[in-house]
């Protein structure tokens, strides 16, 4: 009965975790990692259009005028769409360096902002006691690891580790088991009480990067002989 109850809790936990998603505003474009994304700008412009990232506005990623469009490698714009009054910036293969806030300028004037958001990665990991949970860090810092037990009713969980300046700091009960070896954080010697979700969260952008659902179970050995 206890095993049945545990598996019901696991099923409920997986359903709750994997179906909960953040609400994005109308200027956000969600995309899966390594897929292409198209950022729209609803403002009309017949002049010179320039796309850049807000944090590096002098670095022009794409430019269109009445004659032609030009863009950097990894980005694309359509001159035909520009002539029709449709302003788009296409990112051919999204990675974590390309997420963030983009802006479009028309003849030097601000036209619109569009935020590119990468969908949270989700993985289910099944281990036995004594094995190690290895979590990928697509960005190095600053990030935090948030743990939520299967038994917990807390919606957000608790911060157990942080990575800043390529250094790992963890709560005392995790210090002897956790280690950082970029691009991974490893939690060694897991046990059943470690079952739950481990969220790798970007502290700077306040975005969940990857959620690991860890299920630790004891493998029952087959009984010898039969009665």
C-alpha cells in the first residue's frame, strides 16, 4: 500500500510540475531551444528599419530600406515583407545567448520591443539510491537551484544552491554532496528523500531554464526460489 501511495504522489507531482507554465505577455515570443523564431513588430515603417538587442543597441542585427535588407549570420529579414509593411526579424537557431529583449527602430525612432523567451526544458530522471543526479548548466551564472520535495505543498520550493562567478554555494546539508564542473552541477549519493523537482533558474532574467524531476526508487531484487 505504501508503494502504491508513493507512485500516486509521483504521478500527481509530475502532472502539476509539467503542466504549469508562466504567463507570457503579448510582446513575448516563446520558442524551443535550437528552433527558429520570428519576432514581429506591428508598427508600420516605410523608412529604414533596424533590429538590435536592447542591451547592445549599437550592434545592428538586421537592417532594411527601400532597396534591400541585410542581416548578420543567424538572423534573417524579408525584403518582400518589408515592402508590404510587415516588419519581422527571424532568428534561425535560438540558443541562450539570443534570448532577451529586442527592439526595432524606424528612421532612428523606437518602433517596438519584442522579448524572446526559450521554453523551459523539462526532464524526468529515475535513479536508485547512491547514484548521482547530473544537471546541465546552459548558462554559468548567476543561477540558482530550487528544490521542491514530492511531499511538499509549497508552490515554489526552496533555494538549495547558487552559482555566481563560477563558484558553487549550497546549503550545509548539500555542501558535501554537490559539486560544480561546468557545464554541470552534480548531486551525488541521492536517496529517496531527494525525490522531487530541481529547477535551474536564471536569477538575472528571472527565468526557469531547466526543470529536473528526480524519482529515486529502490530496485527490488527477485526472490530466490519460490514457495
